[in-house]
């Protein structure tokens, strides 16, 4: 479950060098996403990442300056207890003489999420359901709503009533990732349907994820959870 507490800061302070990380540069037009490695930390002062040299880093060069806002996501897939940490920060400085390092301010708040195989993570992310067809799926949604929880095995979607929908029906789930301006999709199977109550016009559809392997499912869930974390105001 997403949370922010002293234990998470202790986890960040013990993070292993070379752990995979993603930086999102907050530009006035379109966010820039960069892959990097966690180098080290000076608790309560700074977090250090490797400066990249690929095409994306070169394109972002003019925005990588002191005071620039960034979103940080550290993904520790080797640790099932807390394998995603996310926080907002600002660039402190760049170092090139002792190594190619990007130094950012130590966060005042952070979020962590464990993606255990059967753990349901409460979220609120815009999503839609689409009917399947022989060569893929319909572009027009048959229901628009939100994901209310997610795990590697499945989740719960709440949205408009789908006429004629039954348990075991296969559909396509689409999620709009606002921060990177992309839409991701995953085939699902409806497992149960809760019809609207007196004070609601929306149904809840419990579903399982239909993925060829857990790696694809985990990547999908990671993006969805990170999108949920990043849409919340944090410093």
C-alpha cells in the first residue's frame, strides 16, 4: 500500500549502489524521462545519481540545471518488501571532476510500494475498457472510469455499466499515463461484477490480468502505480 514514513527514509538511506532509477524532468511543455543509476546518498542532504550520455540525456541537457524540478523513481526489483520508491525534488548540482554525477536535494516526503504477487495496491487512475475483435480491440471504449486497486494478478475497475458483460469475458484494459503522455494496455478477464447501488451509476468489475509472463504484468503494474504516485502533490 502506498505510504510515507520514517521507515521508508531508512530504506532509501540503505539503497544499494547501481539500483535502477528513473528521472522525470518537469519541463513547461512535455516531461522528459531519463534512465539512470543510484550512486549514493548523504542522508537529509542529497541523493546522487549517474549522469547519462545517451540520446535522451543529450536532448534534456538544457533542462538539467540547478533548481530544476524532478520526479525520482527508484525501482529495486530484487527486494519484494519495497521495490518502488518515488519522490519529488530539485537538482542541487552537477559534478564532472570526480565522476559524472547528478546531485539532487534529499526529499522531504517519499512514497513506497511493494509489488508482492498477491498484494492489492489501492490506487485511483483513469482507465477504460475496450471490446476485443479478431485483429485486436476496439478503439472506442465500452466503459470509462478508474482503477481502484491493482496487483500483478488482477485488480478492480469502477466505471460505466457494460450492457451484456458477464464473468469470464475477455476485454482490453487501457490506462492513460499522464506524466509521460502515453497509453498502456493489458488484456484482462472479468471475474466478477458488482452492480450499481442506490447512490451510484457505476459498476465495479473485478478482473484478472491475462499476461504471457509475470514480467510483462509487473511492468504494467509498475507504470500504473507510479502514475498514481506521481499525480499526487508531493514535495
